[in-house]
C-alpha cells in the first residue's frame, strides 16, 4: 500500500491513507510520511464468526469517521478501498454524490477466506459477504486485481467490464529489497537456514510446514537446518505449542511481527524460502507476497503446486503435491542437499523480478487505473 501511495504522490496526486494501527510499530493516530498523510484507527483480528462481524463493523465506523475528517480538510476526487473488509463500498457510495470516484482494490477473496476460517457453518454471514463483494464491484468505477485469477472473479462474479479491471501485482520495490550483511547468529548454530515470512492464520498452512519439519528431523534425521518463521497472526500461540509438543524447539524459531529491516535480514541469510499455503479455492487463485520477496532476494522456493504460485515463481521453485507435508519435506531436502540447484533457482527468481515482476512496471498500470477512473 505504501508503494501505491508513493507512486501516486510522485505522479502529482495529494495522498491520504487510512489504515489500522500496528501493535508495536505504526501506533500513532496521525503522521506525515514522505508527503503521505496517514490516519490510523484501532482494530483487532477476529478468530470467530461473531468476532468477524464485530471486526468489520468497528473498522467501518472508524474508517467513516476518518474519511469524513479527511474530506473536511481536503476534498478528494478518488477513494481507493482495499479489502478486506468488503464493506468500504458503503463509504464510496456515500461520497458519490460529491463527485468522488470509487476504486475497489481487490486484495482477498473474502467469501473463500470466510469458508477457510469458519467452514460452511455460517451460511447467513457467507451470503452477506458474497453480497458485499458484489456490491463492491458494482459501486466501483474501476477495480484493481492482484492477478489474472482475481480479474476473472471481477468479470465473472462481479460483473465488471474487462477494460475496467486493471491487474496491479504486489511486486517488490527493488530499491528497498536489497540483500543485507551476513548474520550467522540467525542460523542458531546450524549450517542452513529455511525461512517462512508472512501471516500465521488458519489458511496459511504453518501446521503443514511444522509436519514437514518434524519429518525432516525425526524421519530423515536432519539436524543441520534451522527454521525461522517470521510473522504474526491468530494461530501463533497454537503453533508455538505445537512445536513444543513435537520437541522441535531446537530447530524452530518464531519471531512474531518484526520490522521490514529484520525481515530483509532473515531473507538475506536464508538458504531457502518456503510457502506452505495449502491448496484451497482461495489460495489457488491468490498471489502470495512472500513469493515475490523470496525471488527478489534470490532465494529458491518450495511451495505447494498452486495455480497463481506457479504463475509467479515459474522456474524459481520446486513444487510439492498439494497439502502433502511429506512431499514438501522431500522438496526441501532436494534443495538443502544441492547448493548448485539453490543457486540456479534463486538466480531464475531474481531474473523474473528484474525483468518484469517489479514495482517500477506495476505502478504504470496503477496510474492507468486512476486515469480511467477520472474519465
């Protein structure tokens, strides 16, 4: 989101951002960063169906208050709403009589995400979420999709004209994704380091990754590799307990949420990046930002064989059979045992980032979307 804001600022737009506060960083209610006016509100991450409704409701109220505050200070012409939640269309609808255009920035497949988190037990909420998604597309003057699969959803499920849907991938900014210095202590005394970067919720497959680690340690008797799991989320306490129960504490470190600089440090010292996202209707069509980050720092990747995962990584990854932790472990072993293959895949990934999958290219499409909305 910051990359988008900076690109718009550089193109001559006056940009204000409304977003949730962080837990340890980005806690101020208002600040100006590089000419971007940032307004923040409190929030929490739900872990139940009732909490899901409360999370969305409170976020919407906080966003309404801040949007009116920004609008009273400076009349803006475009509101870009990034989901989740998919309720921001209500704010776009409210501002339409004042000539404000609405851009729906489609980041998550919310109906599929709801199914992953809560199953089919909450049919009423599921219908409401699907209705909100449809309304978001209908109210939007322009829609932004994170990949071609999301564009298909916008057209087929959202009824958008293809020419009003722009694919803007969350590609890395090569100016900020540069390999840092060696820090051997991150490997905790092991020769090799495997890193996971990202959220840790039900849909992210960290439990499968832990099963793979257990297979490597207990079945393959591998003791030369440390695993750093970088990030936070609702599943973090459960995952810590799972690692302890399996007796894997010597091999696994959970960092919790850390600043971007620390993420880059872990990636810079890693031998392999992993993406254990299981195959689900949501994950199969989603683009995982961590894949871009691994490729930007020349890391070879192991991931399950997902449609968009393969579209992005191509020859930069080895692909395990979907949702099979033992095969995932096999693919990790293949790379951990072969420095030459790690170098080959890492170089292939970096080349894809340099040639096309970078923010310098993607921001041109973002600006095109804004021009289209203002027409």
